[in-house]
């Protein structure tokens, strides 16, 4: 078996999608009128995901984030999270959710050992939430956030995609969530994951966001941990929490990105915007040994290294965001 080229950086973070189903219809996630969900048999079973997690840990993955679609839509995800915590070598297990079902799920998630939670929230206005997501679920999301905070999830991060013409006038109010609560509020640049036209219409560089928040001062930069994602995080005087900034377009982090992605149907992607992906499902179901799966992880890491600095704005990904694990 040929030996994959060794990467020049440590790839230690895997975003693992457990489903492509979602109960929201965010316009920047996919063209929902054309989208066809995966047949159930094409989605990896939990035992297959656990085997992949074990192989990934043997390849140096230390942090696994569960994504979707909306991961809380998949039956059995709480038991899966509990099992994932037992995988040798996995040091951090995290979950990203839209929060719609979080109020009901939070106690069981906490009991399963989960502590690191990310919640997507692009607006504090109910009418705008419905416009962005296509669903009137803002009260449920806020109830889920409150439930998670009361249980003691930490870190509890709020992901806000900055959308010119839609939520830019709320950025100050959203930032103040981190003043009044021990949350990490992260502002994220819109990526051209669905439509270049929609991206140009709503893209706002985070430099403009920072200018609007300049009254807070420069902030104290926090040193990222070894498995941290791309956010630049700061603590401000009087804030219980922190603010983070993720700018994949205006200040891309390709050369330092430490993440791989696994889609719900078993495709290993070196990057969200990659045009290529490696199939893990077929070798899994053919019964090939772990050595071959490890080789595929090494190949993905080598592909990632080869793509340093590629122009994110030049192309759309080969599949919609909801099918890749956002």
C-alpha cells in the first residue's frame, strides 16, 4: 500500500455529520426546492461511525464535533454521544445544533457527558429568524439556549452568520449576549456554499463588524488550545463571556486549518469547499481493515496540505452544506 505524504501541520479535529435531515430551511444552507435527502441506507450506522472515530483517533484526531443537518433529528444520537466519549484518544466531543429541539434534549445530552455545545442563532428577532430559516422556531431556540445554560454546558457558543441587509443592525445586541451571559458569541462570515449571487448580496467582511464593535476596545486575545477551530477569540472588560470572529473569506485560515469533515454518507472531505472527497463507506462495508481506513485519513490530510490558500470565492462546493455537515 503506498504511503501518503505526511502533512506539514497537525490535523486533530474531525467534524462528523450524523444526518442530512434538518428541521430548518436556512437560505444559505442549500436550495431546498431542489434538495433530495439521502436514502436511509446510505447514511452511516452508529457502529460504523464509532469505528471511523476509533480509526481517526489512531491518526491523531483528538476532537470530534457532531454536526448535521440537525444532529438532534437523528434517533439514538444521545447514546451515540455517550459511546463516542469512550473512544480511546478522543479528548473532546462537541455538538453543533440549531437549538430547535434542545430544550427537550439538553438534560439527556448533559447526562451523556456532553459539555461543549454550539448553537446557531443569526438574529434576536422572531420575524427575521423565520425569514432566514424558513421556520417560526425562534421561541424554541431561545428556550433551548436557556435550558442549556441552566444545566451548565460550557463552553456554550453561539454561532452568528453575519448577513448584510438582514442582521447587520443587530450585531451590537448579539454581542451583548456575551456581556450578560457566560457565552462565547462568534461572528462568522458568510461563505458561498449555495449561490455566488446570494453570497455577493449578503456578504459582510468581519473587519466591518469589528469596526462597529470598536467601542468595546481592542479586547484581550485568548490563546487558542491545540484543537481549537479558526475563531479569533477575545475577552472584553465587563463581559461574562467572550467574542469570537471567524473570517474564512476575507482572512482565510487555510494554511493553519486543522479540520477534516465526514459527511453522513461516509465521504471524508479535506475542506468544506473541496471539490474532492474520499469514500470511507464502501471500504467499511466491504470489511476492509483499519489500516486501509487510516491510509484514507492520511490521504485526506495530504490533500488538505496541498490546498493551502486556495481561493474560496472561486467555486461552490460539490454538494450543499446540509449534506456536508455545516
